[in-house]
């Protein structure tokens, strides 16, 4: 296997584990669980801007995944969509790049 796909895979794993650690840490130390975490995303203009930035990036990534999947008929790449919205762009993007590089 080439080096670049392995780097994408490592970034996908890191992008899943590292942010999730902070999300779980926040939810366990603050009341409200997931809804409290989502409320924290809109606590000030800075976090609201970052939330929208990541949301727009997630939508753009989703469109790219859908178009590439249909063109290449590499249906396994669709896994990047739930990874993006359930974990984050930091996992979904490198996961998609990993899966896309394997198909080449």
C-alpha cells in the first residue's frame, strides 16, 4: 500500500478519536449531555462562526462524496457521510480520501 492512503487512514482515526475525547469529556462534566454540548456551540459569536464553518464544510464534503460515489460506483465511500455528521469533518474528509485513494 502506498504511503498517502495510510496517512489518510491515520488522520481519519485521529479525527475520530481526538475530538470525541473532548466531546465526551465535556458532556460528562457538564449537565445536559448532547443537548448541552450543542448549546455550547452557540454560546458566543466565535463558536457560532466555527459551527457554521464546519457545517458548510460538511455539506460540501457530502456533495463531493455523493458525486464521486455515483461516478465511480464505489458505494463504500458513502460511509464518509455518517462519519462526517456523527463524528466530524476531521474524520469524514480523511476517511473519504482514504477510501477514494484505494479505489484508484
